[in-house]
């Protein structure tokens, strides 16, 4: 297990040193300077997550589209847009890592 923990720490360091993570961290720090804006972004993200993970699938695509349209003023703000794009890139990177890890193991 020690070998895995050592390699895991190296992997964590590599993620932290990646351009994707550094961009996310910078964008998050910029956004956090404006507490009110950060609260709005977190509320937006929370609601977006809840809608996408809801059991209510009827008209979900239409409801999401309307939600996104209703929040364009927020999401088009340059600091918010930069953060959301950086967050998405980081999430995609971590999803790819997870997919590759699980896919390369006989884990059923």
C-alpha cells in the first residue's frame, strides 16, 4: 500500500502542477475576491447540479435550457465565465483519469 500512496502523492502533485488545475485555481481565487458574486455562482452551480441529477426527467432539457438562459447575465460575466470554463476542464480531466483507472482494472 505504501507504493500506491507514494505514487498517489506524485499524481496529486502532477494534477496540482497541471495547466488545467492552475487555471482553475487562479479563476477560483479571482472569483472569491467578490463574496457576493461567489455566492451567486455557488447557488447557480448547486441548482444546475440538482436539476441535472434529479429524478424528474420530464422536460429536463427544456428546463435546463431555460435555466441557462435565465442566468446568462451571471454566466457571461468574464470572471464567472472563466471560472466555469476552468471548472469544467478540471472536471473533465478528473473524469478521464477515473475512467482510465477503472477501465484498466478488472473492477466489476
